[in-house]
């Protein structure tokens, strides 16, 4: 993609978020778009948000489950940027109209105390750099259409990456745990909407270990001149299917001894 095309795509995403009207599939408009192009669009979109005063607070990792990778016909996760206007406290209510088509995923969030980057990062580096882990919900939104109405084509990986990995919000639980206080592979959640259990899952659904997911991010960032900073929140990836959250939904994720996190959509 040319610099002008990257700017055009990022502006379309930004305008879609501001207006609440989704833009068309970028993969149709720019069929030769590469994953590097898509990350360039994502960076340009984030820069437009930062120009409004938003601050980066961390990173999200997506497409960490085999089911989601198979659905998009890829073999690698993706990542996006967390901004401060995306952060909600557990028990909060999302105002009507804040999102276009929100969905919710259950995840384990890492909060970092030391910087991380480089292709030579190890699992031990991730463990040592983690301040604490906490239950979290990720709110997904789609500034790009999920399916083109004329061709029937669905979003592909370049659409998802461009759209900041479909990230729109993060809800953190109140509990803080040392990274070795729980076996994160066996840490899971029972996720309910309006009191009805909809999904369950375990941390092992995230690349067999959520720590591996954060390691993937640290190594990937080396190729883009990026790094994880002290204080950053890292969403390690969902271990449930995305749960639709129409108006009136109360989503609660019960992680047992790990904690509980909830959000309501008005």
C-alpha cells in the first residue's frame, strides 16, 4: 500500500468509530494488502486517536486459539493497541451507542513492571517482568463490516489487524495475583449473559499457556521497533468464543478463586 492508501484506510476506520457506521472491507478495497500493510494502517488509526489525546496503556493479543486461527485460515496471532479511553472498571455500565456491534471475550490480563522486547525474549523474561495478573474482559467492536453484503466475503486477517485487532474496550477485575500464584493453563472462567451461562474455557486455550502469548508479542514487537513498557496492560488472548453483547446485556465472568469481572451494556 502507498502512504496515501494507508492514510485513507486509517481515516475510514476512524470515521466509522466516530459515526457508528461501519466501513467496507479493506481487503476488497486493497486486495494486495499484506499483514505489514495492515499493521501500518493500525498504527495510522491509533495515531489519529492519539491526536485526540488518547494515551497508549498496553497491548492486546488476538487469534490465539486454534479455532479462531482456522476460521481466518492463518497460523499466527495478531495484536492491537490498548488506549486509555478503552479502559472500564469491573461493574461499570457502558453508555448506549458507545460501540457499534460489541462482543465480549474472557481473558487473563498481565500488568508489567519491567520493559520487554526482542526476538531473544524467553518465558522466564515474561515471568520476571510481570507485576501481576488479573481477570479481564475484552470488548470487541467492528469498525469494518463483518461480511460484504454484495460479494458475501467475510473479514480476513488484514481487515482484523487494520481494525486494531477489533479491540474497543478492556475491563479489569479488582483481584491482583502474582504470576505464579495460579496455574494459568488451568485458570478458567464461566461466562454468563444476563445470568445464563454462555461460554466456559481454560487459559490453556491460549497457545497452551497465556505466558506463551505474551512471549509471542514481545518477540513480534522486535520487528516493528516496539516494546512492552513498565505499567503496560497486556491482554493475553481469549479462551472463549466472542459473546454478542446487545443493549441490556450484563456479562459476568466467574474465574473462581482467580476473581470475577463484569460489565453491563445499556
